[in-house]
């Protein structure tokens, strides 16, 4: 099933955009802008569990070369290269259920959950359509958080 999905995705991206008889629908944001809708109130997007990206800030010797790179919500190639080190960095402490200080943090900004992995959008289409009607980084915000932690431990 995965092979079929990747094959179809590859073929879709190889198709030329101007095939005869293929009419691409107008994006909702463009239609709303044409109808006069503009950005009015600030928008806060809250990613669902496991879709927000996590990045490395302080790594152990096995991951020193990955400072400020995604451990979760990226290409996932590091899982295959160094699986035990990757697992050690994403694991919480056994007694406190907290992240060891400064190691892994939520990715800030709109890029935190726009794509889960290359080709798998989560919030990207909504962000793009909101941008068409005038939203930008000043009035659209992604409330990223470390989804591994409980609500109480997030405050700690």
C-alpha cells in the first residue's frame, strides 16, 4: 500500500500542469479574497498531538552534529542512521517524566506543523489560504508545544 501511495504521489508531481481537459480548481483563499474577505482577527493554530515538530538543542555525543535540526516532523532519516541515539533523545526521564534540560524543544513558528514529513501536509494548505486573504506572521501564530509532555509538565 505504501509503495502504491509513493508511486501515485510521484506520478502526480510528474504530470504537467496544463493537461488538456484538466481544470485546476481555484483555491478557497483566492476565491474569498476575490469576494472581498480580508484578514481581520488574529488566528492561533494549535497542532494536534504528534504533528508538531521537535528539534534538538543540546545533544549527546552521538548527535552533536544535529544542533537545531528536527528529530521529529522532518525527513526521519536520522531514525535509520542512529536509531538508539534518536530514541534516547526523544525519551523522557523515567522518574519525573520531564525532558532532560534543554535537549529537545518544540519547533517555533508556522513551520512547526505545516508539514509532518516531506509530502505530508498538516497545516500548510490552511496557512497558504489564510495568507491569500492577508494573514502573515504578525497576525497568524502556531502555538507549538512539546507533545511528549503532559499539560502539568509543560508548565514545569
